[in-house]
C-alpha cells in the first residue's frame, strides 16, 4: 500500500524527463526563447527571499525572546495568512495597492513615488506579493531554531564579550543558521515557480517562468515544450540548492530541513 | 528562562543613563518592527474580511462603496460558485482521508522497519515538498496525458492524495519519534494479539499526530490552486473558480467564502491553543 504512494511520486517526477529522449529541440528552445523569463524568475525569487529574511528574522527573534506566554498566539498570527486562500490573499493586495487606494496616495504624498506613479502592475508589487505569500515559510523555521537556543549561552557570551551586538553575531545568529537555511529554501523554491503574483499583480513585463509553463500547458497545449521548461526549472533549482548547500555546509542543510 | 536574561540585562542597563536609553530604544525598535511586520502579514486578511461586507457597484470588488450584509446572507448567489465550493470540500475530504491512511502506514513503516530503499524513501517523501508546485503539477499532467487518463474529478483527487501524503507522513512521524515502543511490547505481552495492541495502544497514542496530519491535508487541499489548475479538466474547485472569476469580475461572494474558511480555520487553531494551555500547568509557561 505504501509503495503505491512511493511509485506515484517516482513516476510523477520522472515523467517530465520522459520527453528527454524524444526531442532535444525542446530543451534548446526552452532556454533560447525563455531565457529572460528564467532569469527574471530567479531574480524575483532571490529578492523576495532576502526581503522575507529581513522581515522575518527580527519578527521571529521578537516572538522567541519577547513573546512570553503569548508566543502561541503570535505564532498563530504568523500562520493566519495560510487560512485565507492563496488567490484571495493576492487579490486583496490588488485592492490594497489599487490606484485610488490609501497606500498609493500616501506614498504619493511622501514623494516615495511620483504623483502619477502606480504600485499595481509594477515589479515592486510582484516582488512584494511573493514576499508576503512566502513570509511564514521563512519566519517559522527561524523561530523554531531561535527558540531552541539555550539562553545560558547568550548570557555567557554577554558576560564574556560584554557587547550585545557581538553576542548576537557570534552566538545567537550562528545558532539560528539551520532555521535561516531551511527558511531560505522553503521560500526560494516555491517562489521560483510562482505565477500567481506575476499574473495578478504584474503586467506581461513581469511574467515569470511559471506563467510561461502554465500557458504552454493550458492555453497552447504545447506539452513537450512545457514539460521541458519545467524540467529545466527543476534542474536549475537543484543546481542552485547544491551550490548553496556547498557554500553553507551540507551538514546544516540536513539538520535544517529534517 | 526569560527572567534570567532580564536580570543580566537589568544589571547592564543600570550602569549608565546612556546605556539605559540605548537599551530602551533598542527594545522598542524591535517591538515596533515586529508590530509593522504583523501589519504587513495581517492587512490583506483585514481587507478580505472588510470587503466581504462591501456593496460593489460594478463587477469588481476593489473600491469601498458601502456596508451591506447581503453577501453574507446569500453567499452562493453567484453562478457556479456553489458547485465549486462543494467540489473543493468533497475533494479535500476524500483526499485527506486516503492520504492520512496511506501516510500513517508509511510513517509507521519508516520509523519501525529497516527495509531496502529505506533511505531513498525518506528522501522521496521530501521531494514533493521541495519541488515547486508548477513542476509537480506539470509532471502529473504529463503522466496523465501519456496514459490518456481523462482529466477531471479522478485526476484532481489523485493529485491531491499525492501531495498530501508527504505532509501526513512528516506529521505522523514527528509524533512517532517521541513514542515509547516498550508500551506496545508490554501490550503484546498482555494481549498477545498485534491488532488489539495496535488499536488499543498505538493508535490512541499517535492519534493527535494523525488528526493533525488530516487537518493539515484538508487545509492544503482546499487551498491548492497550481496543481489542481494543471490537472483539472472542466471541473472547478473553489480556487479555480476564483482564478476564472478574477479575469472578468471579482464578486464579493469570493471574500465571503474566503473569510468563512479563515474563521473556521482560526476557530480550530484557537481551540487547539486553548487545549494546550489548559493541559499545561500554569507555572510551566
């Protein structure tokens, strides 16, 4: 019975590679026609991952060390967005960033954007949407690893170094790295393949590789091409993950993910 | 444990007025930052709930027009919305039950027995979670296409069972990790029947894990869009309906259903948090 699931996973993932033997052209086309989309996807995903990290690390730190007995409730608030359907969440951003909405007019008053500037249908909107949607994936692993840190280690460091910043960078931060690592992967991987944010919050200029794959499959029904594209996407992601794991140390990957 | 840290910091803060101000500013910067991050996280939810009470003029529910309860009184008063929600619930129910059954057995096998392919199976469990949804969806779609399986209810169900299994396995396995096998052996010594031992000892002990896995699977199934979108034929689940609707109109009924799902999920979570609080002795927190 469990082998049923086992084989379904296996064949499901091998099948996109099945086109491999038929037409190599698909692969050549995949790269030459959609190189821009690939690069854009990885760029957006990388920026969103960094942004999510910058937002969620202090947040997770605050909950882990200052949360007190409200920790569970605060954690619930972090995962609350999960309870609203992904698409509806993103549509809500459309409402918030709408041209006659509060955010746009405030930004115009503060001269952060030009008086006739927009937020909707810009690269910023797409990246902000991706950051928002994957923020909990970043915050939770970081919280878990911060929470596990033995407070006495930080106290000891403060007794010895006497400087809070130094204690943070020498003790707290290195100890939370497994969480950072897991969070980065959990944010970056789905962000690469995302097409909902680009579709709803962007214009054709912000289309990502996910949009291309989705259109090849559903609108054009060019299955081999789409399969080749998703295979390439998967391969590139794997290479990036391996490179990342090498640079951080593979031991941290396994402890972080498992 | 927090109090120990605070005594350290209190000692440090008392040293000088400057250090005290600095610590005060630092503490509040972090709090303010956390507050802003929460605003960022929760603002869209507030908007979804607020706009479910909106009375839009046109087909798009993007600007505030006026308060109304109509949308909540007639949540399914929009073509195709009702069937879509029903299909979502049906798929979620069956896929989570099947995924929970398979996933629990897989978790038990993985924790208990060493067999050929044990290591690779552990890895394969993680694979669906570490793959972008679009790649998963397209792999499944090509699989169905190659075997010319007609797209529809069955393919959606199969896809949902597949991605849910991994999450159930991980949840149940986490529960099994802290479980004492000697209890089962003791039961076997007393009852002598493996089935009785399973039902009377193992199952009640890992039940919270199984339930958590089921709820997680249900939530993921209701929410899933990308994979469903790729493997569905003419059938529409609720997220697919939203996607289709968003191209031509955004009826406030979408917000009503979205808010309703949110409230139900939060109620479940709150019940769980309260339950844990009650079980924990007061001094422990």
